[in-house]
C-alpha cells in the first residue's frame, strides 16, 4: 500500500526469502510455471556511519529515554521497504524500545494515517550489540521516488559512544518519552545530525540498481541548504529519476565530512569503509569515487608528491576491489582549492598530478571531470566564483547543481 493510506506490517520470513533469492514467486500460467521479474532489494537512502565527535553528540540529556524523529529523502521508489540501524561504533548496546515510519508532512510532523510500527523479527523492539547492525522486517509500504519519510525511534538505552552521521544537512527532533506515534512533536529539541539510522532499502523491479557516491564533505554537502536536499548526489538523483532511461537508478550518498583516503581525517578512511559504505550496499552496480582533497590538503608541502603517489595506489585498490564485485567504477577529478586554507603550490601540483592520472590511466571505467566543470577558466587552480561556497574549497548550491549536470547519465543505463 502507499504511505498515503493505511499501512500494515508484513511477516518478514517468507518475503525476505523471496527477495534475497533475487526473484518473485512463480505463478502458474497455461499449465506451466513462468518466472516473474526479478524484484530485489536496492538501497534508496543511506548515511555512512561514524563515531560521533563530542561536539556533535545529541544535546543534553541525550537520546536515552527520548524519541528521535529523523527525516530522510529517498531516491528510488518501491515496495515493500526495510530500515537499517547501526551501532557500528558504540561501546555498548543500544536498545530501541519502539520505532515507526511515516510519510513526512514537513518539519517534525507526519502525514495522518501513514504511521506504521517497525518490527524486528516480529518484535516491536530490538537491542543492537556494540559494533552490530539491525535490519527491520519488510514493511508493506509503497514509497514514491524522491519522497520524504520520517523514522521515529524511542531509544531506551544508549552507550556513551554514539554512532551517527553529523553531516545530515537535515533537522532531526528529540522529545522525552515514547513519542513515536505522535503526529507532531511538542517542544522537541532540534539538532542537525542523524543518529543510528544507516539506510532504507526498497524492493525494486528487475534492472533497478544503485550508484554509490564515495566522498568527503563535498559529497556530504558542506555548503548546501539545510532541509533542502541539494547536495550534488541529491541533484544527480533528480536527474536520473526524470530520465526514463535511468528512472530505476538509486543514488546512495557515502560522503563523510573531513574524510580522507589514506589516514587521518574524520570517520574511517575511504579504504577502511569501502566495503561497508559502498560495496556491500544492496543493489549497488556503480561507484563514483570523489576523494583525496583532504589527503592532499593536509599533507606537508614537501610530502605532497608522495601523497599523490599514495593516492594513485589507493585508487587502484578501490577500483580493483569494486571490479572484483562486478561493479563499474567512475573516477571523479578533485576540485580546485586555490585561495583556500589548503592552497600551496606543491599541493596544487599534487592535485594536478592525481587528476591527470584519473583522466588517463584507465584504472576507472569512466571519468567524471568535476574539476573541468567547476574551475575558473581564468584561474584554473580556483573554483569559478559562481560555484564557490565562500571558502574556496566547497561549492555552493549552484556549484553542486553544476556537478550533477556534469555527470553523463548514459553511464548508468542498464
């Protein structure tokens, strides 16, 4: 059923067995069995988990004993759906006492008549061990492409170390007690972070698949508008959905602000998180790699050339690992950062060296040249002013739209 009307939970076992086998049940026709289209799970929305830094932790008194209502913007539609929670970096168990999903009415409100209990193995609650994840039973819900859902979670207990995604660019709401069924939350504390929520998957028809954008703050959307869903992967999802040739392609944002490929940075490095955040996503078929600016920008100038060489080796490893999974991998060139706090002639030389390798080495199945799309023709080491978010490193909303427009949609046709 649509989330616009009443909805019900599905007993998960039989449905999961069919879905994960890659096909729907066979129905007899003209005296013999005929295979139905191979519907399968595809990720429609995801947020890469990380250990939440102290400054981004839930506001006092924390999540325990409170309801967390979070809004997510899907890419691909489908039915049924399932919700994934993560306690990847927790130092103790998380207990979810109750959870519901509903269609968002904007802000902390839900559309009446669309709220549905989320169950885990038939139970309305679940305890997630430290380092573990939990996936809900399938929910008999038909979601539309590019729609907004709310996930309301009553957190009974929470460890000190919190798993989340600080760079949500989306407002979440925290209210005392179990408010999961409330139409509108009253006196909720607002916070622009996601916690515990890792993904929403849909059962989609044969041919449906996902592209994962692996990146740092530029992919995570630094400089985009809060609650506007206008990061470059969001804009790419809109373009794909609008084209009949690519309308069955989901976009999963695996960006983490401050992330690095090799070492340091925020969150696990791109090499360390590649499997969990990209290669293991349901239905993934393509991978876009836009990483490396933080490695170059934080390198000592006299080690910039060595950093470029290490990045090239890491890109080869990423491409090889993805190819072994049967994915197509697209290398994205690193954007200009002239005038930013990363600016230095040696670092610019490293960026040029890496970009030249991405364009010519042939390690990737195709190249997405974001550098060419956003650089200033009169000063190629800088972002063009119309795309510059102000710090000369991150694009603004117009820049993110330009990035999405620079992607050739034929790369994602079946």
